[in-house]
């Protein structure tokens, strides 16, 4: 696990990431504090990337892929940040996704197996909940629960978007491609006492999943910097899952995109382990907020029940009682949730973003490094696994003047010249926890500094805030994972 942060204002962009990496195998889990998660996409132009979640793509380390891209295509300049991201996708396709036909088939089979495993786990959990003593000889109970679980999954994936490269992908192609793994699933269904007819249902729902923009696992890649046409920096988030039949499962996370300009003068984006930074910038921990929202829901329903009982005891007509019982209170709850988010925005995030807008790049770099370190501190003093830790890497990107940050002066022995990239982690003073990438596209930093700029019209609400979930509660929803509760 990890935490990566991108902070943008009108002067430039800063990226920060911890260096912890979790390695799991048959013998257990080990955490190392030696991973690099921030990379320059080009040694010549002001664009960098951060990675999180899986550190490999189709079995090839992402740092190797990014280094090859930088060598082969790093001298290409594009008008916008998204064009850089799209060119990176073209690079993956040109390199056959850094695998072969067997590797792509292996990825597909693993996705089917993981998907089927989650379906079966959910069926077993619901069966235990419905029939603690077991279904006995009544096979229809097990089949009914299985079809219910599959139908729930189909409903979820049917509402999701479709990966760009799978819009013309046909189910018959998938069934033919995966015949051997689906044959194995049919045999396993028989061993579990489930009818073979469920194979068709599973093929249908897996087809909906495999072409959707919901992924069980994959790699997050965050592009940060400037296109040739840009005056101010942008941030673009992408998620890669894998490739099969020469089609790439990826998506741009539009809710996490950010562009400084116009009314939006500053933004903070963070990825992977978000809870501690959410707590810092929103003024409330996500778990606490969910608890507050749930308690409000329970209180509203309890009030309804009390009102119904009072009306019933007062002899009110049944038709009136039915109307009260049928009242949709979702709007009332939404008003509460919206008011909570407005309070958080007005009392916490807006003030923070006003400060970020006024910061020079040294201040922004220090803030980004502190946010990552804060997550490490919370993990260190709590009972949670210390999956965030190690040196904090910081990258500063500006359009013209290169880099100007406090960490530059503290990192002994660091030299910056036009187009040079250095990673001085081994040169950092033992009293300084962070390392800094310097990507200087045009010239040395302006040592005289830049004049202060007021916050102007303030940050853009839609782009300056972390992603909202679909219920408007101010938190991103977890992907569907066949929840059993």
C-alpha cells in the first residue's frame, strides 16, 4: 500500500509519495521502505507521474516501463497533459503490453478465477446467513441464493461505464477465448452441487464485468505537469488493470482530474490510502462521517416509527398512516448530507486551498511531504499495519523557471541543470526525511523568488475537492467487492 499526493497552484505542481512497498507470497507479507513511486515522464519537458497500488503491469515493473518510455519517447512534446497520457497508452500497445499471448491469456484466466471466487464466497456467506444449519437436501435453496448473487452482480456491472477498447468486444469472442477456464468452472459448479446452467449466467455477468470500468486490481498512474499549450499545471489520473486479446483494460478517473485556471487556483489530490489526509483537509475522518450519516438515517427512521405509533394511538385513519409510512425521506437525508459537506468546505477545505494558492513552491513541497508523513505517523501509532513509511519522495514541476523549493537547499550535493534529472535520496541529510526529484525543463529556478499572488476568485469547488461519491456524502464509494454484510 502507499499514499501519493499531488498539490497544484498557479506557480506549479508538487508530487509526493512514501517509499513503502508490500511484498506478499506463500511465506507471508513483508514491507520494504525502498520503492520509488514518482518518475519524470520526460527528461526534457515538465511532466511527471506517480504510481500506486500494483507496482507492475502484466508482470513488468512500472518503473522499467516508464524508463523505457522516457528513453524512447521522452523527447516528444504534446499540447496537453492528456495527450501525454494517451501517448503512453499507445506505447504500451506498441510494446504488446510487455507480454505475449500466453501472458495475456494468463491475465484473463486470473480475472475469471478471482471473479468466480468472489461469487462463490458471497454465495457461501449468504447461505450461512439464511440457513445456519445448512440447506440439507434441498438443493433449490443453494441454487436460489446463487442466482440471487449473480443477479446482484449483473445489476452492478450493468450500470457501469465500458472500457474504451471494449466497446466493440462481443461476448461470443470472450466465451471462445475463455472456453477452457469456463469448462473448469462448470466442473466446479457440479462439485458444489450447483446446476451447470449457471455457467451461462456466470459468463453473462463476467462479460459485463470484464468490459466495465470496475477493476478488482491494477495500477494507478497519475500524470502531473504541463502540455505545451498550458500556462498552469494539470493532474490526470488513470487506472490500468491488464490486457488480453490485444485490448487494454484502463480508464481515466475523471472525478480525480484537476486543472488550475480560471476560478480554480489551487487543488489537492491524494490517492491510495486517503483516510488520514481526508481527515486533515475535510476536518473529519471518513469513518466518522459515515457513522454520522448512518446515525442520522437511523434517527430519521426512528422518528418516523414514533410518529406512526403516536398517530395510531390517536386514532388517525389508516390511509394517513400509510402515507406517513410511505414517505420518501431520502431528500431529507440528502439535505443533511449536503449541509455537512458545505460545513466541511466552508470551515476547512476552502481555507486550506486559499493558503495553497498563496504558497510558493517551497511551501507547497513542504506541505505535500507533511501530508504523506502524517499518514505514516498515524499508521505508526495505531494498530494498523505500517504500510506507509520510508523516505518521502517529492517532485516539483513548473512551466518555465524550473524548481524553487526549500528541500533543494537542504539536499546536499544536488545539482540542477537544464533537462537534468537527479534523485538525491542517498545525498539527503540524515535529518531530512524527504528526497526530491528535480525536472528542470528550460532553465534554473529563479533564485529571486516570485511575487505573492492573492487567491483571487478562490478555488474551483468541483476540481479542488476530493472525489464525491454517488450519494453526495463527500466520500468515494468502494468498488463492488461482493460484500457479504
